[in-house]
């Protein structure tokens, strides 16, 4: 895979990450401070801090951690999920944005330990014919990091057993878009079992959609957001 250009570490980028957090809660895709977002920059990984209410975040509060190794002191305490963010940025250099949250319908499937099959063509937004489920491991653990890296090798989003969901983005806007689309897919799949059963698209049908999706998704003239 071709590495993506890192995002610039500017106030505009930092504010865009904060805006994404506020948007998640406003759209009921997350609750409290349980979600987190990171972006790969020329200096490492820019990530939201641990335990700070989104409404209180300022650009200066975001934390920079290295692409490998432990976070250094003096730059603030990063999100407790920083290990899998770091792992994702190394496993998927083509995707400079990692967005994690606990969307309600995604979380229902996650606690049921169910992946999402090709119940709708929008599954292609996540790189294949499923949204896979990463095996359970303690948050912030090396095991969770390894599970995520394995399951996301060829996907742009996944559910996390007994936890939540994570999506990747070429830009901040695309990560936000994928998170909302993932929650919509989860809701559609769950509701489709009421009075019936989801009819799953074939691999050939999804292959057609994947070709059509090569340049699909939100675009922005703002270089900060791609």
C-alpha cells in the first residue's frame, strides 16, 4: 500500500480533530469521553488526551506520540487507547486518520460478537464484503493492538468485541463519514431481523460496488481535511 501524506500539525488540523469529537457526541455516535481520534503528522501521531471532556478541549491539549515506542513525558497524557492507534498507523500507512467510538448499534453487535455481512452495498465503504469483528482484549493492551492490526489489514472499519467500533480515513472528513455509515449499517442489519432476514449480496455484486467506490466519499477543498 502507498503511504499517505501526513497531515500538517497546525491549529486547523488540531481543531478539526476536536470538531470530530464534538460531532460524534452530537450525532449520538459516542458518549462522554469514550471515543478518541488520531492523525499521523510529520512529527508522529497527534491524538486526543485521556479523560478530557470534548467541550473543554483546545488545540494545545492534543498530545503528540511517536510512531513507535512509548509516549514521552511532558506532552500530556494521551488517550488510553493510544496503543492501537499507534498500531493502526503503522499497519495502515495509507490511512492517516484513526477514529474510535462506541456507537449504540455497533456496540450491540460488538457485545453479541457479530460481524456485519454484505446486507447493503454501502459495506464497500469499508474495503470488502464484511465489516469484521476484532477479538476481545483489554482496552489499551498489546493483544488488542495485535487483533486490530490483523483484522484491519484490508478493511477501513471494524467492530471490536464487547467494546465498540473503529474506522480509518484518508482524511478527517472521510473518517467521520465512515463512522456514521458504519452505525447506519449496524442499525440496518439489526433491524432487518425483525420480521425477516437480511438477504446478503454476493461476492460478485460487492466486487462491482468496490470498483464504483474507488473515489467515493466526501471531499473537501480544505487541505487540513484532505
